[in-house]
C-alpha cells in the first residue's frame, strides 16, 4: 500500500473529505462580539438551561452537534464515529454530552487545539476507508475554565494584560467521504514545542512557537508557499501571540501577509474587555463553524489553512514550576 | 473505496498490523504482585527519580516508550505518530513526557481505557496508509491519582470494600505495518454507557455495562462466538465488576468461559490489600505489555480479545450528583 504521508508530519488525503455540515452555539459576550451573527444559537445567561456550568458545557456540545447533524439531514446513528474534547478535568464536557448517544466515541485532549486534533483523526480514519461520516465536537466555557484553571468567578481576580478570555462556545463539524461542502485535503499533525514560558497568563507566547513549527512543517511537507493560502488562521494566539508568530515565521524566511487569529477575531478589543483576545477549544471551533466555513461556502476565500493551537499545561504543572508546552495542528481546507 | 467497517462499531483492518515491540515500567507494589517478573523496570520508591509524583508519571511514560523503541531497534524519529494519555487533569503525564520528542502527537482521554483507544486510533491511521509505525503509551500512578481523585496520601483515608487500587505503571507499544509480532486484526470502538451508578468507589460496577456492550458488539459485528478467543481480557473491572460483566453477558446469551481481568491479575488479593483489584490506564497497559503480549509471542494463547475499560467521570461530576459513564474498546490480537 502506498504511504499517504508527506514529509514528517503531513497526511495527504487520497480523496478530499467534505465538511458536510456544521453548527455552533455561543454565550452572551460572544454574541455581542463582531462574529455574533455567525453563531447559530446564543444563550442569554450562559447556563444553556442547566444548573451547573459544567452541565451547561455538556449541553452546548449536544446542541452544537445536533445543529450540525440537522443541517446535514443526519441522525447521530448515521455517524460512524464521534471525536470530542474540551478543557475540563477528565474531559467531562464531552463524556457527558456523548452519554447515551449511539455512536462509537473517541475522547481527545489537545487543549485549545482539540478541533484540529479531532478533524485530523476523523480525516485519517475516514480516508483510510473506515466508515462514511464522523462528527467532531469541542467546547469551552468561561465559567468552567475560570473555576478550574484560575480562581472562582466570585473571587473577582484581576486579570493580567497578557491574559486571554476563555470563549463560551461549542462548534461541531460533520466530515464525510461523500457530499457537498468545503474540502479537507491535508492534515499536518503538530509536535509538542516548549520554549520555556512559565507565565500561564501568557499563553499566546507559549503557543506561538508551536504554531510556527507546524505552519513551517506544513509548508515544507506540501511544498507550498504561504501565498498558496488566502488565509492562514491560527486558533487562539491572541494579539501578543499573533505578533510573536509573525516574528518567528519571518525569522524562518516565511513572512505571512495573510494571517488571522480566531482569538483576535471573536471579540472587539475596543468594546469588549478581553485583554489579548479569546481562547479555549470553543474559540477556534466557533470561528471555524461560522465565519470560516460559511466564507468558504460563499466564495470569500478559496484556500484556507486552519491551525488550532493548544497549551498543554495544568494548574498542577504550573504550581510545580513547569513551563507551558504548546501544540498546533494545521488543516488545509478548500472552497467547495 | 470499500468500507472496512463491520456493523456499527468494528473496523476490520485490511492487513493485520504488527505489535512490533513493547515495554513497561511499574512501581514497588506492582513488582511484588504475581506479574512482577513481567515488568521491564521496577522503581524502588515510585518516584522514578523525580521530585513530584506528576513528574514521576511523565518519566514513566518516557521510559516505557524508550524501552519499547529500544526493543524494536527504533528511534523516536522512526515513529510516524505518537498516541498518549493518562488520568491526570489536562493529561500532563503525557504532554510533558512527549515534550521535546520529535514526533507528531495526539493526546487522548479515555480514562483507564486509553491503551485501547490509542491502539484503535493508531491502527485506523496506519491501516489507512498514513505512515509505517505508531507508538502508543499510557500511564497511571497511585499517588497522582489519589491526590487528584480522592484525598491526599497524607490524609490516610479509609477505602471502601468496592474500591480499586490505581496501578503505578506505564506501558508502551509500537504498532507497525511491517515486521514480526502478534497481529492486531479488528478494533471495536466503544459507546458511552451509563447505567446510573453514582458511587465513584465502585467503578467496576460503573464500567461492567460498557464492557458488556462492547464485547457483545464485537461478537455481533464479526460474527464470532466467545470461544473463538482463548482469552477475553477486560481492563480493570476488578473482582466485583468482572462478576457483573459475566452476569450481564449471560443475560445476553453470551456466557464467557474464558474471561480474565487485568485488575484481578495484577495484584494478589491474599497478600496485597487492594480490595477489588487494580485500576488505572497503567493497569491493563502493563498487563498487555507483559503477560499478554509475551504469552502470545510464546504461543500460550492464539487469539486474544483485549478490552480496556474506562470510567469517564471526574470529582466535579461526582460532586454535582452525576452518575459514572463507562466506555470499553475491544482489540482482536492473534499470535504471530
């Protein structure tokens, strides 16, 4: 059998997969941001009708997946596999969302890069001939993340200037071997990169080297130049991390003129007090399943490189003096 | 392209993959158990030379993977992909172990089923034509798990009779498209099953219905009867969960005469005070990479169904009154 790998990190799909349908839900603050009208459902008080924030996050995943399935005219029983993840300890956002749903389940942990990891694994599985359709769903919730990673909301902790704001959102995609939609053609899987950043309130800086590593690997493996893409979109580097990424790529001889970052796109820095921008699994997932995939379908862009980024630390690793390892996966998507 | 799926949950590999090499490390108590001589390295004080339990767990993964690679005469750069997971919040055991290793990385969360999830995804990826070799490594550590899921060791909490003992161990496998070794032929991916057990000290009962669901699905999808296998080995149901599994399968008309459970095999209930048995990602991983794969290579068994089980809850979900969802993946492995 032929090897469908290009270089060290990239998988070239033997036939492009369709991003058949997608859906998302988001919270109040996200709805008030510049992408508010790209979200399918906005919750007025971020509870999504549940009694705890963690249960709200599971409800978000269930709802985003249901929206994506509905739009594709599919039932969950028509998914061959479900790939899901979130930021919570033991990924309970995903497990409780998928409970009782009749679908073979893979739980992932890739921090904020999880939408990239899920799309990558779904693509490798389907292109390998295993099944027809896979769902990918991820989420993050500001209130669950604050409670778990930082301080309880009631504490009213002050945020540092480099901090980012965890997005309350969930995004779901149905990937399929047949059907209409934007096409996923290549997947570049990230390595873990750690340049020694120990400030967990500066995750943009911690993740930028991983984004640089993966984007450079993708271009090297595919032989493409940055201008092949109309847009190279990172996950949640935020304003500081984005600036660092551009500097790092410039040093590699890869100046980007077409970079955007979901963490910068999702909030308005003038009107919304989010410091360096948005973050969380739900950040790039909600931007992908709104602005980006809608834009590809409508012909706004032709070729997109979607590069979710993640910081693979925990409060415990930070307390133990560890630096923050980053990862980034890149997915090449073309207009239908 | 043909669909290589059988039924709802099973992937039939187009050509069996070799379990090329494997390695494991374990702690003191595990070394004193009945499988002590099947572990490659035993640490005298469970620190693995590190200053914190969490760093010890990362060291265990690095060492287990290095042992597996060495035995296969491979460098980490010859792995196309690494699949890794553990029980820690944000899976830091795996992320810090893989940091700085030049290998595309997929982080998984499947609780104690993670070795099954990793082997399944590695198999789907390689059989799909993406790369030649993949590593799978998982771990658990008694001291990190107690601190995080229950009470700090210093507290000296009393254990309930249905409790299990988290195994301090890591196991690694190199899966390859070419080479000698036991063969992985089928992968049955589990659904999340929750029958309403809310006692987090009775995880055997919480996971047994998922094990029943997946074993029944595997037999249905492949058309095999239980006696096709010389051994059907669950992950860490322990003594109570194993008994429940046999009762549940009997009700399904699938009596098992050839069942074993890694959680029961790894400790000696007469000499070692572990109540219902061992648990943790490292439990079935260490039994697989010792007793089971060595036994297959030596002709002790011909056909094995390896069924790691996981409980997908967290302390937070338990505090919020939630029941414990279970999952189980099944892997059909034949002697070389």
